[in-house]
C-alpha cells in the first residue's frame, strides 16, 4: 500500500449517538478509517448501516485502563470526543454521573492521548453553549469570549472539562480544539428533544387520519437551531484547520422560537392539527433566548451553515413518517 492509499485514522467517542453517527458517515465519505467504542448496553441503531465499515469495541469510558489500552492499540491521528451525559434536565437528578462521565471520561481520553508515542494531529472536544448560563441582555448574540455562568450540573461539567482540555493543551502540548455547537437536530435524534418529538407526534396523527389536538408546553423559548449535517461538517473542518487551544462556535446566528418551529411543521402536516397549551408541561427556562455568532469558525475554516430551517424540519418529519409506517 502506497503512502497515498493509507487512510487517516479517527477515533469517535459517542459514535453510536445522534451526532456521532453522522460524523462517522461524513468521515467514511472522506475515506477515513473509523474507530469507536460503545458503552455497556448502548444501542447501535444509529450506526447499524455503517457497522461493517467501523472498528468498534464495547467498554465504559470511566474504565481508565480500557480507554488507555484501546487508544494505544488504535493509535489514532484524530480524536473526536463526543461521548457525554448530554441531558441538561436529567443532570439535576444525576449530578455525580454527569460529572463522572463528562469530566472523568474526558480525563481518561486526554491521559491516554498524552501517552501516545505518535503525536496526534488533532483532538476535537465537544462542549456546549449551556456553559454561558444566564446573561444580560437576555437576547444578546453570544461570542466565544462570553463569561461562564452555569445554571445546571451539565453546564458545570462541561466547563470543568473545557478547563481540563486547556490544561492538557498548555502543559502536555496536545493539539486540542474546543467546539461549542448550538442546538442541532435532524433525523435519528431521540424524542427527548423538541423537534423530533413534534415530528413523531405529527407522523402518528397523519397515520390515524383523524382531527386531533396536540398538547404543548411553553412555545416562547428561542434557540439557534442548526442541521446536524452542518455541525459535523464543522467538526471535520476544524479538525483539519482549527487552531490548537482555540474555541469555536457552530451555529446559525438566528434564534427561532419553538412556536415558529411548530407552525412550520404544522404547515407540512397532511392532517388538520389543533394545538393547545398544557400548563402542566411548562418548565421554567433559565435561558429564554440562545443565539450564537459563528464568524470565528467562518474566518478560520470557511464554515457556514448550509441547511435552511424548513429543510431540516421536512427531513426530520419525513424520517418519522417512514418510521411510523
């Protein structure tokens, strides 16, 4: 095999997750050799169509020896660290697990990476804009230098992991890029998130063919909503050209209300659906508006979002229509 034929090797943690599965698809298209590990009991539905092209093992990210042995065996050139306890709401009930997975799991990855004899080309650490927490004015567009003000255990864990990345970048010279992707959605995302939840309900209502009422919670919150395919393209570009030690936003720069999202979906529905607010579904939001600025990523690697909101919603709705059939 000539040097030109040798594939780049990438390790994706969280490979069976929503974004992880899309990243695996994208890197396979780029002719990477992909490695990943699965948590005990973790389902592989998102990557079942890829499994023949992936190199997978199953173990707990909190098992330091397993992580180190796997990374030393693989000798990846790139590590995309997506694995995380990612539910903000559930983090309040699972504080220790959130910190364990998001901090200690990251520590295990970085320690193993630092022990490699062959230098890594890039480690991509996926953080979150939730670390900004509450800020004033409430509707401001957030840049990467926005001060941290966490309001959840999840946000605290991500801040701690970011500082860990910064330490390993400075003291162990690891080429780490931190990315804070704003809300993203698309086919395969679980119904724990608002867009697939709406889409699944609409698909079920279309199948029944009856006039129905959808009960909803507070629709006033606004989020900067991207397509997962745009987001993983950003991960790739920043792994190639992002500067070590830097942090980048991936987002659209526009905040859409949940009401706007639902109204667009209702227009796509083939049945008449009435909407009724259910007070019992309302949850107090600490962050009513979340909108980012992606100029830094655009300047660094030429990234900008390509998918329009309408296309994102239609693709997700069609995914659930096919699944409900």
